[in-house]
C-alpha cells in the first residue's frame, strides 16, 4: 500500500487516510478523523473552503504536487496543521488530519502537549495532533511514504466511517467531507463556523 492509492478524488483518498498509522518522532498513532479538501474552480473538485481554491502559491504548492506528501501550515497564527496531499500530480487536493489515537509513545506526546491532558485528548484536533507527533512547518513537503522520513504514513485496510460537515469552514459548509471512525473518544466535536450560511444553504 503506497501513495498511488491516494491518486484519486479527495473523499476517496480521505477514506484511505482514515485508519492509517502515522509515525512521527517517537509517537505512533492511528488517524481517527480526517477532512477532504479539493482545489481550484475549474478543476475536477472545486472547493471554496480549500487553501488551493485560488491557485498555487508558495504556501499551498504541496497540495498541487504528487500524492503522499505532507502539507503543513499555521492556523490562526498559532497551531500547526497537517494534510496529506492526494489526487494526481498537478491537481490540488488533500486530506486534513483532524484527530488521532496514540498507540505508542504516549509519554513523549504528553511531554509535548502537557501533563494536564487526558490520553484521549493528546491528539484530538489538528493542532494538537501535530504538537503530539512533533510535526512542524519545516516538515512541509515531506514524502510520507519514504522510509527515511521523520514522519511516515502507513495505509491500513479501509474501515467503516461516519460522515458529516467539515468543522469551522464558512464556505461549502454543508459538504459532508469530514470522516471519522465511530466509537473513538479521540474524535473532535463538530463546530459550525458562525460565518457559514444556515444549514442547508451552503454547498
């Protein structure tokens, strides 16, 4: 199982990333929640909520690159978030890593996040996930399937997923492109953006 499996449309790729094993700097975790994102208006998966919607920039160029590479960015000037690029090379798409269940290295993750956090909350939320696994802005562009990479992704067998709207987006807010593994307490709660249209009024 390799990056070729992610060379598909965003929602199908996100389903493959869900349940995958992410290993980073002394911590191993299973991805239990993801969100799919598309690309530009004239592309195959137009998505006004995606960073790539207005075209490639220095910040988002990894989304337009080959599948299986890590796209990192700073959210609200504070948190580092991580995505897995998907789709064919040259076509923007990605799966945001929203939450993970730590299966090895919990002490390392807790040292990074703080002793006050419960085990189920160590990697709940995209910023907390990156903090727990030691993912930084410098990891932008990493090949997650390179065995020498400090952050690696291993795809596992697909699992049944629940679906719902993406968290906190004001555009395409009703699109059911958030996926999670049911019965995992590490999954984050849904919060609709106050700037989003009323439910049912958004793509």
